[in-house]
């Protein structure tokens, strides 16, 4: 079992199985081959081929099997997950600036054109 923290390459031979303990939302991208994916507590299994991807939930065990051919995969944070995280950070920073903005004075530099 592997714990995913960064983008990771996975290569599986035909019939080979691997499992991942997912601790945050990640994206599984199939570069080549065909894989079967099942997610702990999920109601369905997934069949993915080269060029397809699947968003994996934030918690739980994921089992992946390469079917009928060798497969190359990448697992890591998806761009949309980074966008969500950055958007949340931007909202928090904006709220902090509003909260503290009323407590600060704006001081103009000498010789500025403020008047």
C-alpha cells in the first residue's frame, strides 16, 4: 500500500494489482493501458483506458488492477483541486484584509501626488 503525497508514476504489468491509501482528493490519470479501479465504500467500479482520468475521494483504500495489458498511471493532486485550495486561500486573505484594513492608516510617501 502506498500513501500519496506528490505526483507518482505507477507501472503495472497485465494482471498486476496495487492499492493506495488516499488521504486527500487526488486524480488518477491513465497514460496507457487499461485498468479496473475500485474505491473503498464506493457503489461502483471504474474501467479506465489510456487518456482517461478519475477523481478519487479524500479518504480510503483504492485498488487498481491492470487488465489485459501493461498500464502506466499517474496519481497526484488534480489542477482543479489546487484551484479550489488557492481559491479558498484567496477568500481567507481577502477576509483578513477587510478585517484588519479598517485598523490601519494609509500613509503617503513624501512627495506623492495624493492631494
